[in-house]
C-alpha cells in the first residue's frame, strides 16, 4: 500500500451569494481530497495502492458511492446504518470567505478503522490536532507491530517488522495559535512532514507575513529554520501558499515552487476547496517516486506532484470528472495527469533550485 489518509469523508451543502443557486450532496472532506491527490498518480491497477476509509450512513447517496467505486481505490466503507453520513454546511460570504460548520456528529478515522492492508502503507496523511496526531501515529505503530508479530514492548519476534512509514501532518486549523505551540512541537517529534497553510503557520507563531515583499519571504525562511532547529534535522516543513504555490524547508535549505495556475491562468480556478488536501495526497506519491538517496530531489519532486494534483481539485466544485479511455489510460477533466505533470515540470526547468537558508542574510543557491 502506497498511501492511506486518516482524513474524514464529508457530504457538503454549499450556499453562494445570490443569484447563484446552492449545491447539495457535494463530495468533500480532507480524506476525499487527499485520496484524490494520490489516486491521480495511481491509475488502475495501481489505484488499489491508495487507501482510505468512508463512514457510510443510512443516507449515503448512491451516486456518490458509484463515483467512489469508479476510482477503484482501496476504500473501506464502514456502514453506520444507525446514523447519517457526516455532513457539513458551507456558505460563501460577500468577501469570498467560506463559513463552515458540521451539521451532525463527526465520524472520525483512527487506527482501529484500518484494514490489515492499510496498516502496511508506506505513507500516511493526517489532518487533526497535535494531541490526536500523536495518538493516531502511536496507534498505527502499535497495530503495525502487532501485525508484524512483535509484542507491545517492541520486542521483535520471528516475523519481519514492516519498514517505518512516512507521516505527513496537516495541523487542525482552529488550533493553530500560539497557546498550542507546545503541543505542536511535541507532534513534530513524530511526523516526517508538517504542512500548515500560510495563515495557519502565521496564526501558530503569532506573526504576520506579506509575501509580496522580500522581507516576508525572509521571515518565512527564518521561522521555518528555527522550528526545524528546535526539533530535529530530518523534519521537513511544507507551507502551502494557495495561489503562490508552496514553500518547502528542510535543515539548512529551502525551495519555492509556484502554483500550477499562475496569474495568467487564474481564471481556471473555480473553487479552491480541497486544494491543500489534494496537494498532500499527490505529495505523498511524489515522495515514493524518487529514491531516498537524493533527499533534495525527493522533496522537490513531491512538491511538483502536489501542485499538479491540486490543479485538478480546484477546477470545479467537488471532484474532477474521470473518463476511462482504456484499462490503463484515463483523463481527469479531459486532461492526462502525465501530460500536466510534464508541462509543469518543463515550465519549472532549472528555475527552482534548492537555496541555502541564511538566518540573517541573502539566499544562496545550493549548487
């Protein structure tokens, strides 16, 4: 198994400013979009390497079920006939801000929801609080050791222990605030990649960043370097920047990648909802495409995959349309993922080298 998301599946209703009519029964949730991001790069039969869990309530629409089935992923449906599917209410304000609230109790995902196959994944995506992140990672580790034949004290038995997976964590937005910094730092001890968006990063640190100014980028570099130095050198921070792309920071070095849709093609963006989750699903697959021997290229390639994945998520309300041309050839929104990946990679060419992070000076190319 290449990828498993611990994110939830949600059915959204979305209300817009008049005269646009509301949308109902829209597929949503971090789990859906993260699975989409990974699935884009795993056409059948490799699509079965993408794992996720969907709580299917008594009101689960048959059309949504058919759409999920068409993706041919390793999706575990947990039937909860005694309750409805997790649903959320969304409304766009005149300023473009999207209000959100759950309409019923959440059906969350933890390690007990995973199948034996999903417990052997190479990567895991989480969106949760720091406390829950720690709990879920430890739970997955415990379940994996049990599966491998080790006892709860970590003593290796005759079975071969599975290789340590990569954990990619999105901090829960509402808990990105200075008072949560201690818990955030504790979670950084266990994850391989932490990925807040820019607003969440700023809220967590209690700072303001203007990336239209060079000083904003300088402060972003500095704060990422300080966080990594505080924890451990293996940690990678991926700050998602919306229309500005992403910023990837590891010990001593950093990298900026533009979004797939730039200012000239921004009219292709219909709804940014789920773009960040989809980015991280693609990011996880990108991590697996480059060998561990070249750490810099590995994370650069992952960010490329992430930006390409996100481009498909934001072209419509809900998920992109899948069209199967043959058992191994498919189109999403009428475009080939491989074609879009090639175009984006060619556009980047040599324009995005890793840069040396100087705490109190200018950027230096890491040649």
